[in-house]
């Protein structure tokens, strides 16, 4: 088995992937919140629709920001002490 060392991540690529994952998770959570909210309080349909739209946007933006920060920190630390070794 070959051992690879991950020394650097592309910041924009990692931020974009983190944003996409966050948006998908936000959509799932938004649907769950909408379903539970409207089943408990039928007059809260507007809140349910808002959560389906707002959660993916908020989670996507948060995922992008923290993905970029994480990549920048990882690149800095990996340069100083070495990257993660992965057996492929």
C-alpha cells in the first residue's frame, strides 16, 4: 500500500465543497423544521417555507467561510509540522 502526505488544500475548492455540503444539510434540516413546524402549528406555513429557503443559504455561507478558514489554517500548520499521511 502506498502512503501519501496531504500537504496543502486548495482553499477555494475546499470552501466550495464545504458550502455545497452545508447547503444540502441546510435543505434537509429546513425540510424537517418545516414539516415539524407546520404539523404542530398549521398557521406557521410561512415559517416552514422560510426555513426551507433560509437554512440552505445560511448553512452554505457558513460552510464556505469555515471551509476556507479551515483550509488556510491547515495549509499553515501542515507547512510547519507536515501534512496528514494517508495509506491508499
